[in-house]
C-alpha cells in the first residue's frame, strides 16, 4: 500500500522530469529555429534592436543569394558521392575482412589484425599530410576520388564487423559449408545477411562522419565546385562574414538532406551510433 | 605431435580456407598499409625534416621539436587544448548523464526527446557553428540582447574558449546521453526493487546502484570524449577565423597543425605538432586506463 505522500512525491518527480526535458529540448532546438527565422529576414531586419523574432515576410532572397555564391548543386552531388563511395567501400571491404578475421584460419592472422587495431587507435590527422601528398602526386586533387580517398578502407569498420561475426555461432557457417557452399558463398549468402543491423550501424557512422568532416575536404579540394557541404560553408563564412541571413540560409541548405534522412530513420541513426560508440 | 603435423601440412580444405582468408583481408590490409601505415611512418620522418616544397624534405634532426618547445604559440595551443577538455568533458558528461537519467524515467514521448537531444550529432559542425556565431554575435546576437549584456563572446580572448565549450557541450550531449542511456537500460530492475525493500532512498540508490553499474559505460564515454576533445578542430575553426584577434587564446593543437601544415606550408613542423598531439592523447588515455581501477566497477 502506497501512502498518499509517496504518490504525491512521485507525481512531483515526474513533473520535474518533464519540465527539465522540455527546457533541455528548447535549448537544443532553439538554434535551429533561430536559423530558420533568420534565413527569411533582410539584413537590416536581422540587425534590429530590440531584435525582431519573426521575419516580416517569408522570402527566399537569402537562399538565392547563397546558391549564387556557392554551387550548392555541386556540393550536394560531391557530398552524396563521397558518402556513397565511402559507405560502399567500408561495408564491402570491412565485411570481407571482418568475416575472415572472425571465422577463418590463416597464417599471419594475429599480426594482420594488430595492424588493424593500431590504425584504429591513431587519430586520422596523423595521416593527413602524406595522404594529401599522395593525392597531389596522383594529380587527383579537386576530384571526388580525393574526397573518398582516406575512406577507401576502414580499420574501425573491420574491427566493428569482426565483433558482429564473432557473435554468430560457427555451426551456422559450418552447416552451409557441409551443404556444399564454398567459403565465398558461406560469407555472402549465409553470414553477411546475418550482420545487417551492424552493417546498418556502420553505414550511419560512416555517413555522419564523412558528412561532418571538415579538415580533409578543405585540404584536398580547393576548387569551389569540388567542395563538400561542410567545406563549402567554411568558404561562405569568409564571403558573408556579417550577412547572417545568407549564412543561415546556406547552413540550412547544407543541413537539410541529413535532417530529412534523420526524420525518416531516427531509430536507425540513434541505434547505429549507440552501437558503434558502445563498442 | 599430431597437431604440429597438421600445422605443418594443411589439408586441401584448410589450404583453401587459408587462401580465402588472405584474399578477404587483402583489400583492407593493403589499403591500411598504403593509406595509414606508410603515411604514419612518413609523418614521423617528416617531423625530423624541413619541408622544401612540393613534397620534398630535408633531414634536420630534432630542430622542429626544439623550435616547437621554444614556441609560445605552441605551448598556448597545448594549454588551450587541455583547457578545452577541462571546460567541456566534466560538464558535458555530467549533463549527458542527467539527460540519460531523465530519459530513462517512465515518461511519455521518450523517443521524441531522445531524437531532439541527438539532433546536433547529425548536423555538420560547420553548419551548427555558423548559427552559434550568430547567436553569440556581440552587437546583434540574440544572446546579448536577451541577457542585456554586451559581451564579446567571439572576440574577447578571455571569453572565447567558454563560448566554444558551450557549443561543444551542446553538440555532444545527445550522443553521450544515448550511450549512457543504453548503459542505464542494462541495469536490472531487481536491484532497485531490492533496495526499495531495504528502504533505501532515491539518492542512496543512485550512488550505490546506478553510478557503479553505469560506470563501465561512463568510462567508455569519458575516453571517447577526451580523445575527441584533444583533437578538436572544426568547431574552433568555424567559430574563430584566423583574422580574429582572440585566435591565439582559443587555437587548439589541431588548428595550429592545420595552419602550419596547409596555410604556412611548414609540413615538417606541422608533423611534429601532430606527433606531439598523438603522444598527448596516448598519455591521457593511459592515465585514464590506470585511473579507472579506482572507480569503474566491472561485474564479476
């Protein structure tokens, strides 16, 4: 039997929880709302004191201005291709290697896996100068290939998918093997489909990381037409250092595709990141 | 004896398995050697060289390191990086844990709140930093207007790091909270039921059940957050351009590395900075792994 005061205090705790979460959410959302509101203001409106909260009109002039100064179509395509190829490479190569490291016996396995582990621990910046020099030597600067380059293979993906394959009982593969599948068929037809949730997590992780990455695209592609959304925004910042309505319109354009994807696949995004982070 | 004989001479099936193994790891291993291992060696070597331009280097011994350790900007950048960690990591993890605990309560709309807190994670740092620059703008920014202050959030050398720290915490809170939430959800309800029967209050329950049980996750989050914060670059780069008078008060090691290597073209010196940063990350991580024995509770 619960006393009256206990029920009462429980209600208070729930109320405080809601209030705290709502306040927190306001802090989290406010910058995005402010971005949207500002993107529709004229520059003089944005500088009013006291500030005007809502724009006087709904206008697209700032978006037009942003698109005029930055080739957004190219940025979208470059970013999409970079993400696509990085995700494909990470999934294909890491699945193969992850499977082999988890399930197959071969000479040198431990040594080779040590290579994977060591690369995983090192921060990517330590590779950047030589990687840039390689791209320059291949005369591949200002190409989509250059954007993809450091993501052609993934030490983290290999480690992560190895874990996934370790979690699958050996018997499943052995049964398929005895049924006449060769190693490649066991891998592609039986084992790979069983790792789908881990593969999805790796896709999300790779995509979000590639999308947000700033230093590599800045270093390797200086032609405006070959930039990514992130590095393009860095350029826009220099051009319109005080014209915030245009900057907000540009940021909004850069964020839009990922936010739309996120709205549809929230659970996959969050679980994907939780899985890859909690390794 | 028997097993040794097998190891020396593989059966055809084992041989096939070995070939498949090599074939399947080949793309990754070759890629890692070309893209990471060789570059790592090159960076290490370049840190003892002067860059003559166009990727040509001349060996100069420890000169880069000597110059680096005598350079005030370098020490300032090292301190800035550490200061950034001090400002962001404890507060950030505390707030993340708080959010995770709130999200773990029996409430409606849990999924909605979780998605909201997570939102900054999927937005490019370049994009969100621009709106924060606007919010923090000293003349027309909404924050100064609301507070009725005229703080130079981005150009005052004493304030700018705090500004960056606020944005960093805001950006990472949802990510860390999601990780901690999955740690909290793994705690069996039976512990709390038993504690309740013993008459333990909520606060006692938190310190004697929740905190010890979530400590392994907390440790993972701490390590990840520390590693990421020691490498901080994009947020500060977007917030503070190199013409900003407050640059030296906020420039992190990776920002300095970027400017030295790719703006000034001192790739040898830049390599020395990045090697130093890796050492720093290594030391900090090692200290954490030693320190964890004191507070991280692994179930037996």
